[in-house]
């Protein structure tokens, strides 16, 4: 199940999956004040000031999660 969800999120970040294909995934995640998805950078590259195409997908993963009492 995790592999299927990870692949769907990866496809969404690459632009190969429309919002209707990944919107319901948010309801499986725990709500946090930051993005539900953390990206890890494996190469040391200079920062680019251009907006990244995947930011719209990441920003959609800031709402819609389940509440969790701590």
C-alpha cells in the first residue's frame, strides 16, 4: 500500500498525475502545520530562484489531513 501511495505522489510531483488522482491521498496523512511531504536533496547544487513545477502539488499537501491528538 505504501509503495502505491509513494508512486502516486512521485507521479504527481513529476506532473504525470492530475489533482483528481492524488487529492484523496491527503486524507490518509496526519495534519501538520508544514507540508505533509518532505523532500530530500542528495546533490549539492546552487539554489535557483525560479519557482519549481512541483510546488503546487506540495502546497496542496498542507491541508486535508486527519487531526491527531498529541
